[in-house]
């Protein structure tokens, strides 16, 4: 007889996004070399601020089939590299035709999306806002506030993460602070 | 040229689960005839309490492909029919081999699950607890607390809902209050 698959019950604190029962994956700034456009500010920050933690998220061990759903929280901390806000690396799904939902639990920011054809979109995160990333769109969470940006995400468990395309080409757009306002600018380093 | 699919941004209040921009689907008690085991208590409640609202949830218009994710909130109100707690109808997915995640935003209760082979499982909801319903499992949310049980759910958009199997056969197990405690009992009406 086949053993039934067990249900999971996992805690993610509604305020901090952190779990007491699972270990998060942590991304310090040095792991994002080349992704922020101000390279001098990047190098200084890594050196002088002891390579700060930019974001963390959970990678659960759910069976990676097309019928399963992977989920967890993502926490992007507040801060800037030069005038560019802290953000996640951003990724496409390896199975490009799969979407993902992010539900904002706390903090403020944006989801920046672009597809291989060059269309880009941006949606606002605020507590209680769900952002749906359609299939084919790379997506990056950006914290423009002064508190951690905490989201609960879910997507098809077999979708996979393609980080390489963004690491190589970059994003078409960047989100920066200018004169106290949040602005979307063209990425001068986009390949 | 193919028009890019638009991202969605939808509000679901973190405390109440309600959206100000979308209309919910509402389930009043009379729509659940035969699902609570105490039929006399059921009939009395429908008549004397003006057919109370038991739960509501959102059904968004996301493309129903295997690559899309459907999401929304579910709100089960507190109360009992006889000694059986307010609950959702519960459903299998039409595509049986698809899972679903529920993240509890507020309230207390349980997710009761069973598969066609007769295995059943129960997991606890409390604020900040995510419950993963594996593929093949019917699932029903049950509010055992005195506040609304609010969860954020997501699943593959083409999975579909099979309510008929539960409506016809019932659940193997029920969740009731006995001497001030919450107990799982066999369903005397299970077919």
C-alpha cells in the first residue's frame, strides 16, 4: 500500500515572517555583486557595514511535482545601496509559463516584473495587498519603506528558479529614491 | 503581437479577510443541508436565526491554466449547529492530484482532510500557521474559536472544485464540542 502524503503545518510569524521551526535562506549583500547599479556604494557598504543581510526566505521540502504548491515567506530588510532600495535578486521560473502569488503581511514596497519580450510591470505592496505575478514574468521584491517587507508566496512546486538570466542581463528597470520620492528608472547597466 | 498578461493587485484585509474591491461568494446555512449531523438543530437554526452566514470566500478571475495560481481569502464565522462547529462544505479538487496551501491570518480552528482511500488528517489553524493540503485530499476549514477564522489560500488555477462527492457521501469525521473540549468523532451519517 502506498503511504499517504502527510499534510504540513508550519509557523510563519505574521509580523516578522520568521518561522521558529524552519531555517531560512539568507542573502547578504556580497551575494548580489553587479546587481546594484552604484558599484562604489556597493563595495563600500559590503566593507564598512560588514556585508549586511538584505533578505531571507524559506525553501520548504514539498515534493516538487506539478500538482504540489511551494510556499513560504520572504523578508526584505529596509535600506539602500546608493539611492537604490534593498531588493531580492529576482528570478524567472525555470518552467516559464508558471505564475506566483505574493501576499503582503507587513511593510511597504513594490513587485517589479518583466518578461522576455520586454514588457515590464510594477505593483505596490502594502499590508493586505496580494500581488499576482503572471506566468513568464521575472519578479523582484523591493523594500521602499523603513520596516521589513514581509510577504507570503506560493507557486507550483516544480516551477524552479532561474536566477542566472537576471544575474547576467540585469533588470530593464530599477527603483531608486530621488529627492525623497520613489522613482522607476532605466537600468544603465542592462545588457 | 500577443498582449502581455496583466499582473493583479488585490486587497484582502489582514484582520477580516475582506476585500474592498472584489465581491465574495457567501454560504448561508441553508446551502449546507445534510452536512451537519444534527438535522433538528440545523432546521431550527435556519428558521430561528434567519439562515445565518456561515462562511464566505473569494473566487478570482485568473486564467484557469495549469501554470496559473488561484488565490484569495476564506472567512468562516464562529458558531455551532448543535455541538458541531461552523465549517466550510469542503471539497476535493477536480484534478485530484493537486495540493493547496492555507495560511491562517486570524482566528482558530482546524483543517480536516481525507483522501478517497480513507486516510484522514487534521491540522490546527492559529494566526501565522500555514497548513499544506497534499494532493488527493478533500479539505474543510472548521472554526472552533469565538472569532472569524480567516485564511489566505492558493492552488493551481485549473484544479477545479468537486463539491459533489462530499455533499453525497459526507466526511468520515466530524469536529464537535464535548464538555467544553474539541473532539473528532466518526460521522454517523457517512455513506
